C-alpha cells in the first residue's frame, strides 16, 4: 500500500501520540535512562500537542489508507521538534 503526505492537523494528535509511544518504548529498551512518560499514548500525545502548540509549528503526516503511518512536526524552536518514522518496510 502506498503512502500519501498530508498537512499535520490537531485532529491527528491521538494517532501521532500512539505512534510516538510505540517508537519510544522500543527506543527505551536500548536506553532505559530515557523518561518513561512518553512510553504511554497519553504522555506521548501531550508531547505531540506541546510541540504543535508552540509558536510557528508546521507538520506533515504520512497516511496509509486512512491511518497515520508517520508524522513530523517542526517548530521554529529547536526544543519543540518531534518526529516519528515507521520502520523500513513496516
């Protein structure tokens, strides 16, 4: 199935949070010193929302069918950058 890129929007926070939490759990297996707060969808969603609500945020999401497969949010502030990309072939 092919992916298509669309502008990121606030209605995508829940799916983005779930994607970010799943990726963060895998990353934390290798780096247990990372905070546990982002391993659950609620905490990860809050991070996504925080990044989006800071001034100047822009973003894109990759959709496969009607589901979000990846996202990228960028802000003019370096500390508000957050992204998640799926595993290759995943």
